[in-house]
């Protein structure tokens, strides 16, 4: 993803005018573009973080995941940071707020 594509994502996310439908466990759930941006990027960051830590140190997948994790964090900072708020803080707070909302909390599995 180049800088121009990241700008377009940021602009689209800020406008947040249109909603898109995403399929979630057999149901259609309406989400805004900003919600989709937050959830997808945090899910991707979570996945590459797990892969970069869970595999053997010599594993090539681990090396690739570590590189992708660093690039994604850099891209999030660059795309969502402004003079007031760090981009990683902004997207993390957004994810916590979304996942804690009544609309999404029913999809989160509780540890027993």
C-alpha cells in the first residue's frame, strides 16, 4: 500500500458518510467505513502479532509476520496521526469502543 492509497483510506474513514454491509456469522451487519477500517486493521495487526511471537525464531513465516507487523504499525501511525492524537492510540481506542458496544459485544466469545 503506497502513501496515496493510505491517504484515500484516511479520507474515506474520516468522511464516514457511506455504510457498507459485511457478512458476520450468517447475518448482515451494517458497519460504517470507519468501523470497517478500524476492525480490519486491528484484526490484521492482531494476527501478525500472534504469528510473529508464536512461531519458532527461525521460522520464515515469523520473519514475514514481524516485517508486516512493523510496516502495519508504521502505516497506522502515518495514516491516523494528527497534531492532537497518535494514530495507534486513535485506532486502538476506536476498536475498544466498537467491540464494547452493544452492537458488537454479542459476537465476542468469553473465556471460561
